[in-house]
């Protein structure tokens, strides 16, 4: 797949479009595209995962700023994210 398509996949995943929605937007076979993403290896899956994680990182940064400025809901969310992160570390190190 051309680099321009991979960049487009990353950008759309960053906006949290599903693999099927991205396939429709970039005009590729949805079944094949979804399978490529689900398989978890290769350039298509990497572009999708990178985009998704970058989108999540932007949201977390915004929530962090809100929490630092005293937003109680944002502080609660940051504590939950921390707890989930610690749980993932325990699973990865098991």
C-alpha cells in the first residue's frame, strides 16, 4: 500500500474511525482491510494502531491539563488511567 494511503489510515484512526469506516473512506475492500488490521502485523495494522494511540494520547494530554487546572472529573479520569496502566504492566510482566 502506498505511503500516502498509510498516512491517511493513521490520520483517520487518530480520529477513532473504525477499520470498516476507514476502508470505506479510502476506497479499499472493507473485509480485507479489517482483516489486515485485526491480524495485528504489517504496515496497515501498524498505521491504524499508531493513529489510534496518537489520538488517545492527545485526549490524555488534554485531560491531564484539565486535571492540573482543578477539574475534578478530569482528575478522576487520570487516576483511572493510572490504575489501568498499572494493571497492564502487571499483565505484561506476568
